[in-house]
C-alpha cells in the first residue's frame, strides 16, 4: 500500500479523502500542521503553493486540498475565504445573506495540490454545481454540507457513502488518480 501525507487540519476533509483513497490502495496520513495560505481569488495557486511548501518542509510527497463554496448571487463569496467564513460566521449567517435571493446557484470547488520534494506541484480541480438551500438540512458531512443542495438533497442529507461518490473532492481526486496512473 502506498503512503501519502495529507496536510490539513480539517478532520472532515481528511476523513473523506482517506476513505476515497483507501479504495485506490493509498494509505493517507494526516499532518495537521498546515501551511501558509496565499491570499488569492482562485484556489489553484493556493493549493499549488501549499503543496510545494509542505513537500519541501516535510521532505515527503504531500497532498493538500483547498476548497470553497462559490455563490453566484454573492459574486462568488465566500469562495477562497470559505473556511474563514464558516469558522467565524457559520451556515446560518450565509443563509441570512441569501434571504430574498431567488438565484441560489452555487458551486462547490475542491483543488487538490500534490507535490514531491524538489518537484513542481500539480493541481486537480473538481466541482459540483448545486444551489443554496433555504435552511440547514441533514446531519451528515461537515462545513457547508447542510446548506449545499444537489439534485434536491443537501450534502448533509445524502450520507457519507453517497456524498463521497459525487462530491467536488471526489471529482478532484478522480483526476489525481488518472494522473497518478
């Protein structure tokens, strides 16, 4: 079994990625130390920088994940600031911002950054289009899952097994697997 380090302090991200990667015979090890995050409007340069920085620091092949919820009517907010917004405002405040909005279109985006020591980073992007629910629904998942609706159900209602087959993170990891093979 191949071992890989996933640099994240987010237990939800780690758990989802570990389960998906186990099916590909990859043993994921968590490093919760984090990495300096660039302040960018796009996730790709953040993930690329984080992967390269962590690979050089840890002297080991690493994977990072920078994800965001991009809400159309809010001009892509919270986007690359999703973790900060979730930690400081939470889902209820995001729902408050959406009060009275008819266009509830949103995109969940995950960018996997991978790098080996001395190498250049590669990034793999996965997206899922959906909408913002009118209220939190479901107890599964983490983060914005209870307010992100996909085909009539929130990610929080889908359950881990179903969500992990279609999530933005899964789609990014599938691209990573194609590249790895």
